């Protein structure tokens, strides 16, 4: 059937990437989501209030080009800062999931993916 | 494309859209669930920070040694599942075989060292002495006790090795464990969300294919209709021609019998809309181009009432009524 998606499973499973503030990242490290390999490459990125936007962009780009991540979790207020990158993002793996952080509650209106998805409602 | 096939296609499109809507609702519900769990997790983490004090260092800088992610997502049948990996059983994945064994050795050695450090800090070795004393006191269930304790020890050893909660401190407060459960639950929800996303994208593509099919067909249908319309317009009219004595025509002009004019039949008259239009008339004996100046109330659709001169060009006057075919020019 034309247009059927086929994503291959990866040996050893996919990782979950996290871009967020200190608390969010630590929270996800607790159950064991974090991976640091011998070259000190991490699958998470901590953003503080002092991190420049270029660094966040680079981290985001690096994560999206990795083939061992299935999901990238981004806290919504950081997603706001790199909104232009997320808007143009259209790959299926890794998907981007916006999550709330401790200080910033989740706003459905700002979520790019939700917007893209809701736009389909209008095009009947 | 028959009516039935078209109807089937529309039904398929509607079905695809419906299932997509359902999936979207599920997605929203899952996302709300996720946000709730995260909120709880953050709250528990704050509690842990308060109760843990200085012994507990809850930040990601504790994670600076090579570690393997224990919780991963694996893709089965286009749905994601959370898998737990036992780090002692796996080796870091590298392409070069020799490299991997060396890395594995290094990594294991490193972990072992770290473990020993932690155990020492915990006072693990002292604990063991304590336990030994206790074991001597109780004689009867001694063997059983020892076996149990050995099991516990192995479990604790394994936990120290694998459970990342110990990275942040050696005696995690219960609220931290609670937070860990919350985030673990969140990871499960994230797996479901990703699966739903995949399915949604699949459905959307199916819908798009069907929709494109439908549009293609509609375009074809419209094209055919346009063509048909065009053919009808370009078609010639067929009817009968008679002749009359022109005078003041319905279009407002005075005409004589010598002019090449005609009166248009009432059905095609359209209230003077055809006044001045020229028609090329083909009769049994010839062709003539006439201008419409009048209405012929008694004429049927396709008929023309010509002036005597025009009539004589296409037939004998004595014929009176002849068959003609004509079209607009």
C-alpha cells in the first residue's frame, strides 16, 4: 500500500533524549534514561538560564541527527526559544515531544506538533 | 468511476478521518496523563531535596561517568515498548569487535571501582560485620537467615550497580523513590504517545492517498463535464427553415426581403439575447449566413424563419419548408 510507514527497530532499542532544565533532566535520569558513553556523549542536555541559544540549537541539531534516539523530550519554554527549528522539523524518528517543566506549565496552543495536527481538522 | 465506487471511496475517507480523530483524542489524553505524572514527580523531587539535605545531590552532574541507559524504547509492530536493559550483561555497542571488548573491560573495571568506592562510603563492609554478629546470636534459623541475607546482599549489590537512584546519594529518601516511580511511569506513557504518533502519521498518509484519489476523480469528472458542455455548445442545431416577409423585426430594425436575415424560434429566442447574432445555415441546396433580427413565435426549437432571399440561397422557394442544420458564428 502506497504511503505505508515502515520504521525499522534498532538493535538494543532506542534511547530517549531530554533537553530541559536541571530538574527535568535529573527527573528523567532517575529511572535510568540517561546514557553517557566513553566519549562523554550524552543523550540529555541541561539548559540553564545562562545557556546561549546557539548552544541549545546545536544540541538540538546534534540530537536530531542521531539515529539511536526515538523521542526527544523538550520542555516547553526551551521549545519556545528554538521554535523556528522545531517548526521546520519533519522527521518521524526521533519525534519531538513537548513537556512541561517544574516552573512552566504546559500550554497546548504553543505545541508545534499539536498545531500541525490540529490543522488537519481544518482541511476536511 | 461508477456511483458505487465513488460512494465507497467517500466512505473510506470518512472512516480514515474518524479513526484519526479517535487517535488524536487518545493522544491528548495520554499527554495530559504525562503532564500529571511529571508534576507529581517534580513535587516528589522537591520533597526529596528538602528531606535528603546535604547528603543528597540531586543534579545531573552526578551523571558524569560512562553509563548505559537502562530504560529504552524498542519498536515492535510499529509500537514502542519500554525495555529494561541489564548493564552487566551488555557491552557498549561499537562496530569494531576488538575495540568493543577493550571498551567493555575498561567500562566494567570502571564500574567496579566506582562500586567499591560507594560500598566503602556506605559503610557496607561494616554492615556486613554487623550482620555477621546477628547471625551468630540466632542459632536455629541460622542457615535460612544466612541464605536470605546472602540473597538480599546480592540484590543490593545488583541494585547498587544498576539502579541509577544511587548515583545521587547512597541513602535515597522514600520521596525520591516515589519520584523515580513517577518518572518511570512517565517513560511508559511516553512510549505509548510515540506509538500513537506513529499510528496517527500512518493514518494521515492513508487518508491523504484516498483524498488525492477522490480529488483526481472529481477533476476528471469536471473535465469531462466541461468537454461535454463545450461539445454541446459547438454542436449544430437541426430544424426546419421557412420563409416570411420581413418588416419591423422584434430586435427593432426594419428589414426587407432582400436582407440576409432570419427570425429565431421562440425557445432559443431568450428575450432578444440573440439579436444580431449570426448563424450559418446549411440547407439542401446551399449555405447562407444570416443575422437574427426577429422572433418566430410559432417555430420549434432549432427552426429558423428566413427572409425570401436567404431561403432561396439554401433551397427552392417552392419547397416552402426544408430541413436545415445551422450553428452560431
